[in-house]
C-alpha cells in the first residue's frame, strides 16, 4: 500500500473563502474547499461548497457529500469506508486516500464544521474523535502488527546531550516503516520534543560540540522527512525557525559549516516598498521566505526515495503563497499606493525599481492560484490600472525597470490577451502612434542590446499571441479579429517593418551583421505567421508596400538562416495559391532573386538548394498555371541545365501542355469530357468578413491604402467523388497527357521560345523575350519607386507574348 499523501495546510480566511453565493446555504461552519492531489504532488482546487454526511443508497453506506455553492452541483460523493485512514490536520483539514493514486482533502472555513464531520467519520469507523488519524496508514507485515499490539506507543529517549546518538539512530530506523514514522511523529508532537532538541542545540554550539551538532543535523533532517504538518508548524514558528536552520548548518558530509543564519539575518534584507500594516501578513511573508530558503538552499537534494517525503513542505509553501496574494489583494489602500507611486514622476529611480520588482514577484506568486482565483487577481490589477502604469514604465530609460515591466506584461498577455487588446485600441483614440503600448513593445524588441536577442525573442512571442486570431473573441455586436487587426495594420505594422524596409533599399542588405540578421529573422517569422493567419489585411499591406520585393533582398545575405527566412516567407505566400499574390509576383518579376540565389548556390547540396527546388516542385505539383508560364517564359534558359532533379523539366512539360490545350481547344474540351465531371475546387475560399471588406467603398478606405479587387474566378461546385479515387484518376490522366505531349514534341521537333536571362552586377536585370513589354509600372525597368506600385491587374492568357500588366 502507498504512503499516506501529505495534506494541504488550512486555508480558512484566504481570498475567496468567505461569503456565500446567492444567499444559499448560509451555514459557514460546513463551508469547504475540495482539493485533490495531482501527479506533481501539488493540491488542485476542485471548488467551494458545503459538506454534509448522510446515507447514500447507491453506495450502501454513510457518505460525505459536497455540493457547489455556485450552482448546487455535486463536487464530491465519497463513501466513508470503515478501513480508510482519515487524517485531521491543523484543526480545519481532513485528508484521505480514495484509491492508490487519488488523494482528497477538505479544507473547512471553521473549526466547528471540521469537528462535526470528523465525529461522523469516527462514529462510522468506531473510533474516538480525539484521535488525529483513524487507521494505520498502510498494511504492515504480521511481525510489525505483532510489535504494534505489544507496544502501542513509541517511547522516546530522554532529551539529553549524552543520548543524541541514540535519538538519531531511533529517527533513522523509523523512517523506512510508515507505521513507525507515524508513531515517532505522534511522540514528537505530544512531548514538545522539538523545542527540547533546540535547547540542546544552543548548548552544543556554546560548547562547540561538533559531534552533538552532527547528530542534531541528522535528527532534524529526519523530522523533515516525517512529512508532518503539525511538526512543521512548530519548526517554522517565529521562535524556532532560525534554530532549525542552525541545526541544518552542521552537515557531517561537509568539512565546514554553512552560514545560513548569517545570510538570512545580515545579507537578506526585507524591503517594504509600501508599508504593510497587517502584522499577520508580514509574519507570513517572513515565514514563507525562510521556508522557501530551507527547501531550496538548506536541505540536501532529496534522493528518489525521499522526494515524496517532502510533499507536505511543498504544500506548506504553496498555500502560504496563496494566502499572501489573497491578503494583499484585499488591501485596497496598499495597491492604490503602489500604482500611485509607480506612475508618479517624482518617485526616484531606485524606489521605482523596487516597486516594479515587487509587482513582478506579486504576479509570479499569482501563478500558484487556482484559475478562478487568478481571474479575480488579474481583474483587480486591471481595475487598479496596471496597463497604463506599464506603459509609463516601459517608456523609462532604466533597462532593469523595463525588463521587469516586460515580465509583468508577459503574465498579462498569457493570462488574457483580449484585455490587453481592448486597452491598446482604446488608447489609440487618445494618443499618437509613437507612445502606444504595443509600439513600445515593438521598439524594445528592435532595440534589444543582448547579442543573443533573448528579450526580443520573448517580446516577439507576446506579439504573436496578441495578433493570433485563434484566441480572439467574436460576439454578436463586434468581432475582435476585425477590429484589432484593422488597428494593428494601421497603427503598428509600420513600426514592426521599419528595420526591414530600412535595410533593403538596395539590391543587397545595407547592414548584414549577425545581430541585425537575427532581428530581421524574428520580424520575418512574425510576418510569415501573419500571411498564414490573416487574410486581406496582410495581403493589402504586402502589395501596397511592396514588402515581398524588400524581403527577397535578404536572399543575398551572407547569413544562410536569414536568406532561408526570406525564402520561407515567399513560399508561404505561394502556398496560398492566391491569384492576387501571383499577379503581384509576376508583375514585379519576384522569382528573379530566388533564381539568382539558386544559381549562386551552385552545385552545393544544402538546405537552400532543397528549399528552392521544393518551391518550384510545389508550383508543378499543384499546377499553378500562371506561375508555371511566368517561370518558363522568363527563367527557362537559366534552369534548363538542372538535370539532377526533374522539377524544372516537369515545369516545362506543364507549360507545353498548357500551350497544347490553347493551340487545340477541341482536344482540351475532349479531355474535359473524359475527366468524367472532375471539378477542381479553389484551395481557398474568401471568408465572409473578407467579402465584406472587398465590398467597402473606396471612399471609406484610408488614404494610401491599396484596394485589392475581388477575384473574378467563379467558385466551383463541390466535388462529389471520393478523394482517393479522384487523386488516382488525376494521376493517371496527367501521366497519359505527359506521354502524349512528349511523343508529339519528339515527332514535330517543336522548340521552346528563345528567352534570355542575364544577371548583371547592378540593380537592374535584363530580361528579353520575343515580344517584351517595356517600362511596366513597378517592373525593374520602370522609374516608379518600390514603395508605391500600382494595384495589380489582370494577366493576359496569351503565351505568344509576355504577360501584359494593366493597372487600375
């Protein structure tokens, strides 16, 4: 049988532990919180309700029932088993195990209620209510049972200096047996033995009796491993805790004693950034710090067999933190003073740093709260004005203060991104773009001085959470996605892309050091995320600002990871198979930097080589006709010698098939009949809100924003065929088409049109064809600036000349 799990400390009086919902069940004596022990040996709050005991027919016995105070639902229904070991702790806790790995605890608001239920349990099990445990914790061997019958209690040696070795041996021998551990714990409790041991500790220190101090170390360490809350309450009391730490300084395995008490009394200073008037709260903070110090620094790292023996210590700290957060949260004057001093310009820098560090630690403590209590915590902070305060702090020069403020901001974004979005949209109506909270975050990301950009990576993750449509809310009256993304692209996107645009004015990056490359890679990562998850907003921005051309300048970077980021950005756009993007790519000849990088890479078999080939392979497999024609017409001469993969020859074959169909429409119609009503569905359909946006009058748009015209391609019918048979049929048809065209090509000796591609060292490229368009708007030969291209128009389907571009 397993060891009895430790119980959480009493939590009566903590935040959320008072008051009865809706005026029902006003008897607070029976008000409880239900806890279960999770796999990490931490207590999870299952809810608050009222407990009763009654006979349950289904379970055939007296049972404990807890009904939720919010809606009356059943939180707990547990039969009082005559053989289950129930433990009563701290006067307001009852703990027991339902099964091998399912431990429960009831935390009562009042001692009287705990006593009543305890009497019921003892009555069912035939025990005296004065006991703290109703059964032996585990089944012992027959020999131990016989020992137990013959010696009902454990007799401790008298607490004397000369008998310390005997006491240490007794403690060590009791730890392996759960029954003996329980007897030892009861004996230590009943006889006030710990305080007597600590008196001997003073004697040993005065006499410099090192052997005695080593024995005391083993005794105190053993008492910790008894995992008993009642003993911890004695050891962690104000009068005892420093002496307990003193005992643990004399580890026999160390040649010299540690100076833990000296550190706690002289080095570690308690700073009250805002005076705390409640003495109980102050004492609780001191106690929690010291117990945490014991756990982290004083006690040796527990072995695999000892880990579960310290679970009660973890619980003690956990519930102390819960109480501290609750008590501070309820002190409105404290929080009001805190935020007033944070935002006051007269507050000196050192004081402000202490205030921010306190707030950061306060938020860190809140992570121990259960979800409903954490909701109340962050709601309180929001009402106190934490976001405006953070905006002020982030605008300050002190790097340490800004770093702490960033950590606080991350807690808020992870907890409730919608709250942050709502705040920034409201402030945009009153403030300039420069001082908006999100723009401050972006600027800190861009200006991160860390060579590894650790802070920038964290901030990029927060921005990604804020612009992620997956966690945006939609209600009957408003759509958060539409509102926030409209705000973000109007007020913030230009700040995010500023470093990218500044660094790509020429045909290669103007700054190409490692830190700049890392920053641009982060920005590209976020833009790639936007391409995937945003619809018309990012499309409009990319086409209007000619972003893709600027991004592809980074293909010339000496840093391979940055060049691959630029390629991945373009690959994501092509993967959407959106004709608006395709027309923009063709009009601006945006395959040129990719082909150039491919040729410069030479015969090296690396990630760049594979990624570029995969992009062209995608165009071939998905049969994107416009891009296939564009690539073959303009870049075939540069790519025709690549024969270690069949990608480019396959693209040429696709191109020839298209020409064949256009030259012989009857053959094309015949093939469509043979396809047996095979329909090709559009890969992407416009969302409702996108259609709404496309239908908006141009007068409603902001100046300088390009309006992307809606596609004139009709939506196809739903394909009724089975997807697998559809795929196999398409594959067979394509193979037969390819064989047929290859045969015809060989017989007729048809030659491909002659296209030349020459790369010069300048910023322009010489692209010639049989009939080339001259000075196309936005093309490499045009005088138009990259920042103001015309809107993309329709592409001519005639393949006898280059794609003609019309502008609206």
